[in-house]
DNA sequence: CTGCATCCTGTGGGATACTG
DNA sequence: CAGTATCCCACAGGATGCAG
C-alpha cells in the first residue's frame, strides 16, 4: 500500500487495482466512511477504531491527503486541533465506499460463519 | 489480508473494512475483474498480470474461493485444466468492482501526476 | 492534543526448485 | 498445466518515548 518506493506501480495499469491502491489501505476504508458525515478530529478516529495505532492513523491519513482525498485543516492554537474532511475529489469515491458498506452489512454474518467453518475443518485434520 | 490467525478481525465491525478484506487483497481486484466476462484458466491470469507470482496467484484465488466468491472447476485430465469463475454470490460484488474500474480509469492519470509531483518535492529537500 | 522518531518483530510475498 | 514446498528478507505495522 505504500508507494514511495514504487513509482510505477500496477505495470499492467489495471484501474481496479489503482482504485484499491487509493482506498484499499488497511484503515482507509473505515476512515473514509466516517468522514462522509462530516469532518473528524484525530482523536475521534481513535475512539471510532480503538485498535488503530497513532502511527498507522497518521500514516493512512497522510496517504489519503497526499492523494487529494482528504483535507487537513490545522488550527494553530493551544491545545492544537486538526480536522480531517473529504475533499470534493474525495467525494467522488463516496458511492463506492457506501456500496462497500452495504455489501459488508448484508454479507458479513454469512461470510464469517463460512470462514470459521472452514477453520474448524482445517483444525480437525 | 490473511485471516487464518485472525479469527475475529475488524473488532469494530466496520462493514467497509469487511468488504475490503474480501476484495481488497493485493491482486483480488484484478482477478475478479477479469472473471466478470467469463471463466479464466490459471495461466490466463498469468498472462493478464505477468508480475504476479504463481504462489500469490494460487493464494489469492484460494482466498476468493474460500469466501465463496469464485468457483474452482478442476478437469482431471492430462494435461490438467482448471477454470475459475465467479459464483452467483461473487456476482453481488460486480457493481462495486465495476465502479472501482471506472473510477480508476477516470482518475488514474491525474493522480499519478500528483504523486510523482510530490515525490519530486520530497527529493528536492 | 496531535503528532514525529526510533526501535523491533511478524509476515506478506518474491525466487527457486520440485510434482501429479 | 497447475500447482506445492522451501527458503528468505524487506517492509508493514506495533510499542514506546519525545515534542510543539
């Protein structure tokens, strides 16, 4: 997902992979989703997903920012305050993310059952 | 992306992340996309994306199969022949993948320009 | 509060060789 | 043709500490 050392990724030029490179990062989906209904602050994200580390939160937000998906508004005050919001460009991804949410809602339960099932089979060997 | 050692991933239960876990693997998008217009054989995939290794191709296809997204049809003959196709369940992801393709087509050029631009700035420091 | 720097570990994933 | 099996290491990503 990092691309610094990967100036010409996706040699085959697959547009699907390209989109996934933008939004498919480990936490980008959930971060994006929670910005749909408005700007969020750094620690709000931490509350939403407690298992993300500070480091990863920063990194993922910075990648989204570098791709022009999110806007980072810094308030120079004490204590500092930073707000993240979707850019107009980022909004063009909104329908895709919303569809992913719907699909996830509709299918997670069934799929998790299937997964733990195949796990059982593996362990029975 | 691997889930074997991760029975309860996505503790926060974010459906977006869940969908990404299913289709967001490094090669799953492109593999899925090329199955939309019909079944594909192992080596067809290798021609489509020459930079994927056999190992990764196998692993990614197996995960898609384990999630019930693709069907794996084995013909017991010499030489062997295996065909991969989308299941009915897998087809429910089709609109999402197609949208990702469209978005990628529409925005890749601009985004790659932006990326190499920020790379230049970094190097000038 | 919102980060960045550093260190360290686990593992994703490449290269290569072998097989039904 | 369509895979396994091994080896191996770069890098993703966690933990911790410091800073504006």
